[in-house]
C-alpha cells in the first residue's frame, strides 16, 4: 500500500534498523522503543490487522517469531519478553499494517507495564 509507513520500510523507502528478514516477514526496531530491543514483526504483504490475516500469512509470520525472540534474547539478555498486538483504534493500534510487538523485559522499572 503506497501510503503505509510499514510497507515503505519493507520496500526500503524509509530506513529502519532491521532485526530479521525472510521471504514473508520483516522485523525491525520500534522507532520509539518502550524497552531496549523493542521490535516489530510484520508480514511483508499489507494487511491492516488480525481480522484481515489469512491462515497462511499468520503461519508464515508466527513461524519466524521464535527465531526473532531468540535473537533478541542473545543480543539484549532480557529476563523475559512480552508479545503484544493491538487491533483497531480502540485497542491502541496506530499503524494500520499488522504487527506484533516483541518487548524485552528487564524487571521492575524497565519502562513497560
Ligand atoms: P501500534 O500502536 O499500532 O500497536 O504500534 C505502532 C508502533 O509503530 C509504535 O510503537 C510506533 O513507535 C512504531 N512506529 C511508528 N512509525 C514508525 C517508523 O517510522 N519506524 C519505526 N521503526 N517504528 C515506527
Ligand atoms: Zn503496509
């Protein structure tokens, strides 16, 4: 989608700190990290939210999540990690290209939750 900021990141039209990429998935650091290593995982294909995902897109996306989580664990050594997904304005979605937040956690006072 031409006016979607995440499609522009996938296409390399705007820069992002890439964490992972394969045929179906792109993962990059959030521009406004709530904790160190806060990463967004997105399908390369433009889908607005969970309600638009097909099983195939979801499968390809979620298959990459363990490897991305392990890479974050190795790089940042968090104590834990939250997976967050907001669907629709009422749920806090602000960018309308489906994405999963991977939020490394470092204990009380780490800035999230
Ligand atoms: P949402 O609120 O839709 O669940 O999450 C959108 C996320 O996208 C926010 O955490 C926000 O900081 C991030 N974001 C918005 N614009 C950009 C951008 O241009 N680059 C990157 N890397 N992250 C972005
Ligand atoms: Zn998009």
